[in-house]
C-alpha cells in the first residue's frame, strides 16, 4: 500500500537530514519514522538539494533507480552536504541554517527530435527535468530550475553550458531525456512544527 505523498515526503526529508547529521556527528531529533517500510527498500532515484539563506548550498543526485530508495536519499544527502565540488563541505554549526529538499525522479524518457527547434518545442516548462548528453558530456537540470530559467531556449543553453559546451552548440547525435519529479521541502512542513 503506498503512503500518502505528503507523509512519504516527510519521511524522505527526515532520512536525508538524519544522514547529514550522522555524517557531521550532530545529534538529530528522533522522529517516528519506520525505516523498514517496503517502499523504502525498492530502487529509487533522488536528488537532494540544500539551501542556506535562500541560496543553493549543495545538490547531488541519481538519475537511475539502482539503489534502495532509503540508501539513495541518505547517500545523496551526505554527498550534497560534503562533496558537492561547487561548495565547501557543510560544517556542523551550519546544519541548523540549512533547508533540505528531496526530489524523487520518474524514469528517464528519451526524447525523439529532428532539430534543436524541434527539441525546444517539446520541452514542458515547470514539468520536465532534462538530461543532456553528447559523447562524454552530460548534464541535467531538475524541473525546479525552470523557476530561474523560464524560457526553453535559455534552459537548454544553460544545460549545455553546465555540460561545459558552448551555449549555441548543436550536433546531430545529441541525446535528450526528460523526467518529472515529486518534490518535498522542509519549508513546506515548518508551519506544522516550529523548530521541531
């Protein structure tokens, strides 16, 4: 039986924060979370995003569902906190200033397109996460990135830039895949328990 999405999100957020707390040797308030629930042992692909003062502080994830969901969330949470190469590792005294977001990805769906214009026309702003691949170059943006890059042309250009290619680069053998996410943010739950 699948849990209500809201409760599923609460559990995944707790698992992510608890994993970071353990990695930083900080005690974490216990929560009534049954980590032996069957859905947590099924393969899942997640991204864990950390924000601090409304700025990105780390984001690491998996595109393929290979590991059990509980392991994927835990590993990505620790990686986002300590191993995102764009940021210094999170310090224990910063943990209270960081907000956690967990995105659970759908399966990747390869896109079929005849040109860059065709690919752009197929993109669904605020719905699609996109994986860009060209040879050894690869990048992805979660659907949340549409908030800051609302135009498909801009979104795809920055995706190419993230893959370390020119923003106007195009080649016939570029591959694009899309996915959707279910996402949960700690901020969405904080009204329910102030500093809980």
